[in-house]
């Protein structure tokens, strides 16, 4: 009996190694190891065997099953290797892989990151505030009277219920002063919204970077020095910077800042990049009232603030003539900066 089993084992192993594909291998597996296969049939003979011979018979069965299983496994592997080799035949594996197109940063992101990097080096920390704002944070606390044109429905996106899309990042000044005590030295990059018609220099959604420094004895000279240094770090050491008197409700005195732009073949011209000024004591008064303490009492602190257009900085930096290019997602345009 045990010799029969050895025979089955030999036949099975031979049959398996003769298999040439997955299908014939599977047929061999079913024929020898399947429920109705040769080994199962032989095992059924156990009941006719003398008791003392049963252990040897059982051992022979186990050995045969193990040997057949091993043969099956190694044949499966061998067939798989063959199939793999076939599928790559004729392919030159030493060829360099096809290049995946690499992404790159958007020009606005590049310019914003650089601006943040320069200002952080000067000691400004990042601050943030919501884009859906209250009239209080966007206008009232910034000393902007009820009849100021910026508050007009024609210029500002209002929601039912009185909230609005912030028209400038200056609201972050207020939110910051509500939550900390001086000295305050923050910058707040972010989106701002106005109901402007789209043209080469206007988009209803644009990007600003707000700055605020409040401490004892902050002076106009600090503001000028900081922004001159910043703009020269951005655009080059020889960049000419000009402060032009202007009006903002929340600063006094107030200025607009221009940099001189040199374009080859054209007369150099002054381009406005930011608004700025010394924080109006009325703003400190209103914050003090809101806080119910004297941390920002106008008698104790002074400060400066500025707000610049990041889109404007990017247009100057890269000589972009139409602001719409920044939002059109044309990869031919964007890939120049990657
Ligand atoms: N918020 C002003 C604007 O959007 C810009 C600005 C001007 C911000 C003067 C300031 C500032 O912080 O002091 O036009």
C-alpha cells in the first residue's frame, strides 16, 4: 500500500513538473490533490488496512501530500517568473523612466512666501483673521465713518444679517489687538474682496499683506525704515521708494508708498504698492473701550500699520501686465515661474 502511495507521489511530481502553463498546473493539482483526486482515493483505502500498518500508511500519505504541495508551489513560482520575463521581453529596462511633469509654486505664493520670510526675519509674527467679517472689525473699529464710500453696497459684498467679505486685511489688526497686549508686531497675509469690475489691474478677490507694530514710542521713522528695507529686500538694494501723503481713516498721518519701476525702453515710473501710516489714536481708543482695559491706551502706546497688495508685488517682481493672468491657471504662463 505504501509503495502505491510512493507511486502516486512520483507520478504527481512528474505531472506537475511537466505542466507548461497555469492551466495545466491547476489540472494536475485537481487530479492529485483534489477532493476526488488520486491521493484522496488512496487515503480512502485506510479503512481496509490492518491496524498495525495504519501509522506507516498515514505517514506515507502525509509525506506524499507535502511533496506534491512543494512541487506545486515551486512550479507556480517558475511559471510566474517565465510569464514575467515574457512580458518584459524586448523592453529595455536600462532606459531612463519617463519624466512626470513636476509641479511648481504659483508666482503669488512665491512672492508671498518671500515677503513673509523677510518680515519674519525682522521680528513680525504671523496673524490671521476670518474672511467673513463683521462691520465692526472691518470698518467701525478702524475709525471708518458710516458714510465712508468703502462701506457702500456698491463696493462691498454684504451677506444678509450684516456680515461682509472683508474689504481689506486691516480687520486682522483689530482682532489681534483684542487678543494680545503690547508689544504687538504682526503680519497678516490673506484675501480681500471688493465689488470691482474685472480688468487688467482689478479683481474682485485679491491678496493683501497687513502689518501692525504697537509698542511704546514707535515712530514714523521706524515705519519708513522698515518698509524701505522691506521693499529693497524684495526688489533689490537700489530700489527707490517714495512715501506720498494720503488719507486712511485708521492712520494719521497716512501715506501711500510707491516704488520706481524701471522697464527697458520705457521711462521709469512710480508704482503704488502699499498704504501705511501711524495708527490713529481713535483706533486705540476704540480697542481700549472694547477690551475694557488700558493696554492700548493712546497715552501709553503708539504704532504703525501698513497694507500692501501681494498681487501688485508679484506683478512688479515679474513684469506681469495683466492681473488676470494670476488666476487663469494657464500652465504656459505658470510654468515660467516653476
Ligand atoms: N487697508 C488699506 C487698503 O486696503 C491699506 C492700508 C493702508 C492698510 C494704511 C494699513 C494702513 O494698515 O495703515 O487700501
